[in-house]
C-alpha cells in the first residue's frame, strides 16, 4: 500500500452486486413503529445502509467461494475439517479445535462447564452474548477497565486493556478459587472496538499464572488487534500481523472465536483448548447440541471458507483498508462535531449518545433515540450499546444504567464503498441541523436475557 496517496482505494474489484433500495421517510417511520422501535426487528429490505453489526455480514472473496465448491460434506473426518483444523492449530498453537456454528455456541459450551452460581468471570469487557452465557449459569461477570478508558476524548493507543491492578484486587477479594476464568476480549467490542496491547496480555497471563486461573482469549477480531499492536506498540513495527496474533494467542489456555468477524465468513465459530480433559468434556457438549466433533454444526463448505478467511484476514493491504476505512467514518463524524470514542477502533465507530442528546435521561435510552433518528432520516441501521443492552434493575425495579450510552456503527467487511460512508456522514449533517429530540422511549416488552434483540419500545410523548 502506497502510504503517500491520499485517497483510500478499496483493495478489491467488484464482481457481483446486491441491490439495495432507499425508502421514504414516511415509510421508515411506519416500519420503525411496526418493529416496536427496535432496529433488530426491521426487515433488511427496509434498510439502506446496514451498520447493525459486522458479524457475518461481510463479502467473501473469490478464493473463499472457490473453496466452498471444494467442500467435503462427509459427516466425519471431512477434508474440509482437516484443512480448517490445520489452519486453526497453526494460528492458535492449541491442540484441541472444536468447530461450532457461531461464537456464542462456543461460549455456551465452555462457560456452561466452568461457570456456576459461585463462580466469577473477570474481563476487560464482556460482550452481550458472553455476559448472557456466563450469567445464565448463575456466575458473575465483572468488567475491569482502567478509568482512563472511559474518557472518550483521550487519545490513548490501547483503551481496550484490562486494568491489571484492579484485576488482582478483584481476584483477592473474591478468592482465586472462585475465579472461573479471565476473559480477554480483543479487540474490546463493547468499549469502542479499542485494541489490547501485547504488554497488557502478558501482564494478564502472569497474573493468571500467579493465581492458577484459566485465561480465555475471545479473539474474534484478533487480526484487527494485531494491526494496532504493530502500528502502536514498541517493538512490533517489523513484525507481520499473523505472527503478532500467534504470539498473543499463545498466552491463552482457551480461544473462543466468532469466525463471522475476522474469519471473514457468514457463519461459523471456534472453541480451542490446551487442556485435554476439559476438551473431552466440551466435545461431549458439542455432540449433544452442535453436531459431530469434525463439523460442529457447520457444512464442509463453511469450514473451507473459514480456513481461507483466516489467511486472507492478515493480508496487509486488506488490514490497512479495513482500519483506515473505519477511521474515515469516525474522523468525518468527529470533524462535524459528533462525539465519538477516540481514537477510532477497528471494526466500528462508537458515538456517545448521552453527550449528543444531553437532555434525554438515561432511563429514556438516548442511544435508542439516536439509532431511530438515523433510521428515520436515512435508512441507516445501527445498534444501541448502552442501557438497553447492558442496563439492569435493582430490587425495586429501578433501572441501573450502563456506564456508557453508546451507539455503534459497525462496518461490514468488503461491502460498502466510500460513497456509502459519505452518505452516512451526510445523514448526520442533516440530523445535526434539525432540532434535538427532547424525549426518549420506554420498554413495553423485554425478555429475561439479551433483551436488546427482541424488546419492544414506545415513544414517550407526554
């Protein structure tokens, strides 16, 4: 990639297109009401630019599609499984590789076995499905971020790190025997897609060794994290991205991955382990719920595509384009006065909705207000990462808000061009010129877990 050039050109050519349509504002208002004001419940046909998630929404390469034609659909011991196993073992250094249909299945299997009512998991930040799978077992999930990570304007290189001092303090307070695992999420999705440094990972590994605790690396965006390590951390400038990932993954006792992110596919997940006894227990659970050990709920063509994707994701031209195209959106929003988490992370831009709409109280969900505004004005679908997703209730039923009220604009891989992103920026310009909303939403239906997926809302008008 020629660093002198100012224009960021996509490092691919387009062979096939999928039509998308722009609807009217009035149409979108009706669609949003019909969906209970929950962007998850919108029909994709009614969305123009879909930034809800980068999970499984990317475009696969010609090599991946060609590999899919070679898929071996044998029930046991398929060639496609063997290709995937070789690739994953080389990347992680872990001998036991269990395929799953997606990342949350790997989480359910592992955390269902090591969790329980008296157990505690500590992390830089647990994401939504991770937290749900842990809390479903009765265990406690604690996020241990350093205070400076919550300063959204601070230009710090590794705001995704876990607070090592706080982690050790928590281990001692809870008791090492109660800590089921330390979960290091790279990059740190819920806190702005911010990266984790190699030094921080080493420090956590040393802490786990000191107290005999399992270290799980949730590495669904391990390639993106490796990009930041190479460009921001001393001693890595001459290293290739894959070797950086291998060094970090070598610190883990277990590796959980949604391959729908840096696996560059539409479906798939991985659970990798070093311990043989734990692996056998996980295999028993895998067979009950996912499938046989050599396909785990995936077709042979899926496994072929993942094996190719785990190589392609470390391509320097791709990673430069990936990180810089996300930054292009974030920098454009910031220059227009939109409060974003800074610096911009790898896969998404995170907007501080509480700062953008300060008059809307947290119990009226300012993040949801922003998400609905973006859809109504431009057909842009995003996701709230705030008190809808992470808020809880106290004994009296009052909302305990999340620490941050964010909206995430997640960029699908190899899908949208610069003109699509320029359109998103233009929608924000129109929104910023309009009067700010004064009221938010109330929940009229919610499930006991992961409520943001299916909850229904109504506007507060009084």
